[in-house]
């Protein structure tokens, strides 16, 4: 239950401008966020509370909240509620970083959950990505990374055992794959392919996404010398993440 003061602040912020009602609801919520009255991670009123306080239809409230989520102002977590989002986190596009370090740099806490860790034969697509033969053994891991207990990345990673032979022996509850791989096979080159995707039902559950929310997918391969070390599929919540890159032109 949200306190009455929060609801009164929102009702007061509702303007009388000649705009569609859902737009007025959106602007009222945005004004509360920008004024600092609603802080990041603060739970916002439920649809029912907003309907009762503002005297508008549930359909209007649903549209306003849905659009504010798509625009990055709110986070809607299934079965939990709707919360004020922080300014979008970002990950480097032109570089390879440790996700735990990126999260720590924002002053937040990183944690992770290992879903799979196994050695298995490579299928045709995996073999091509790693530069090995189909059926040859590879290491595979799937890990969900969290920022302050909110899921921010699903990491699916295939690893070449020839250059990272001790991958399966690592304690990925304590360190990320990045830490071990940079020690075992220092990075000399990388490749990124980025696309917007519709997450699967399982991926939506793991990232706590609403049905309509997009995913931001990075396909990453890394090399040490002339050997491919890993091929990774990194899925982010598109409404809570953005990519950042910077380059200089030497003349």
C-alpha cells in the first residue's frame, strides 16, 4: 500500500491542459520523478489506487504506466509491483568489461545465480562460432546477473576448453567468468553484434519483464591471439539498459 501523501502529490500534479487524460497522468508522474518526490526504486501506486485517487479509467492508467515503462521512467516487475526506475544503466559497446565492475561503478551491489554449468558436445552453430569441430567438447554456462537484486543480464556463454581448461572448476558465485577468462586467455580482440529481440517466456521470467517489454541482445565473441575463446549471448532488459560507445578519429 502506497502512503496517502504520495497519491495526493500526484493528484495535485495533474494539469488541466487540453491533452488526452493518459498524457496528463504520464506528465504528472514524470513531474513527481523529476522533482525528486518519487525516488528511484520507490514503489508507485497500483493501478487500482491510481484509478480511485485520480478518478480515471483503469484502461487510461494502464496505458500511462505501460508507456512510462517503455520510456524508461518506471520498472514493472511481475508479481511485485511498479517502481521508479533509475536513469538507464549502460554497458560499453566498443569495449569488454566485467559486469560486476560496471555495477560497482554505479555504487550498486552485484550478485548472480548460476542456472547451468556443463561440458557438452558443440552443435554446428556453436562449433562455427568457436572455430572448432561439431561434436567437439565445449564448456557452457548460463548465469543471471543482478543489480541490487534486480535482474539485468542473462549470460549464455560457450567456452573453448583448449584455451580455458579450468573453466568448470571456477566458483562463479564468487567471481564472474570475465575474471577467470582474462587470466586464462587475455583478450586481444572482440566482436559485438547488437539487436533488439522479443524475449522468450522463460527469459521474461528470469528478467522479470512484462509481456510487451523488448530485450537488448549482444552477441559477443572474443579472441586471444588467433584463437576464439568464447561466444556469448548477453540479454538485457531493453527498458532498463542502453549501450554506450565512444571513438576518436585520428587525423
